[in-house]
């Protein structure tokens, strides 16, 4: 079975500061890795994904994530956040050849002026 | 947004009544999914479909059934709604497996 742990349920940060949202996963098989963002009262939007190749993945809105196989982590980072980045962020994994997404419980990023 | 429409967007229903939520897509994608979102749980898969009349259970399928009689529509039915099914329900679609999934805007269901 697979599981995803997002270690922080809430992350408050001031505008223009850097941020890291943590994600660890557990799986006995290889997985694809994803980060989704959910703005208030909206559906989920794909931020970035890791399927193979370079372990540093760049996504939309200046976000990036690094896949660390030995630590089974896929932390999301942004060097300078904006007020508009306030949202809930979900890490997810998909075991290869299953067509299923398994989500973490989410991290609410709150950016203050 | 990818061509996904969920209906209704909001519904309040009474315990014990049947409820059907609809997901409609205009992308001709093969895969369709139903998730529920609850605080502290993230999103959990209820059922999914990998083609017309081909469906399978997710991790929280008890109390739910689905049907897919045509490519564009995926229906989620609560046979007898309970208060524990109060949630926000999301539909997702994908043409190439879960790696390219797009989500709908969600349906907020309240069971009183």
C-alpha cells in the first residue's frame, strides 16, 4: 500500500519570503509524484509532476520540487511567495501502472503582507 | 479549465434519500474519477472508470455506486444518503492515465 504524509497542515509566511512545503511518501513500488494547488472554492490544478529523469522539477507560478528517492520525499519550494500563492497544496503519488492518485492531507499556505 | 462540468454545484438533501451527482466531459478522455474531499483527509478515491461500462472501486466506495453508459458522463449515486457523506465531491478526467488528470470545480453536498 502507498501513503503520503504532508508534515505541515498550515504554513504561514510573509510575502517575498521563501517557502518549503514538505511531502514524504511510502511505497513498495515505484511511483509518479505530483503537487496540486487548490485555490478557495475551486478544483485542483496541477502544479508540477515527476515521472522520470531529472529529480528537480519546475512547475507553474515559480514553484519547483525535488525528488529524493533515498529519503522518499518530494518537497515543494518557491524562493519568493506572493499573496496570490495563498491556497491549499496537495502532494500525491501514483503507483506505476495503476492509474490511481493517492493524496496527502494537504498544506494550507497563508501568505501575509 | 479542461471541459469538465459537475452538476449540481451545491446540494442539500435529507438522510435516507438517493442522490446522483453528474460529471460531464467534452474531452473524450478514457479515464474518469470521483473523489471526496474532507478536512484532515485530503482527497480520497471513491470510484473510477477506465472506459464505458468499465468501473472499479476506490478506497472509500462503501455507500456509493457509479455508472458510465457513455464516454462523456460519469454518474455517482448515493443510494441512501447519510450525514457521513456530507463532503465536497470532485470529478477528474484523464486521457492517458492519472498522469494527466484534470479536476472539475467540485460539488458541495450536505446531508441533513
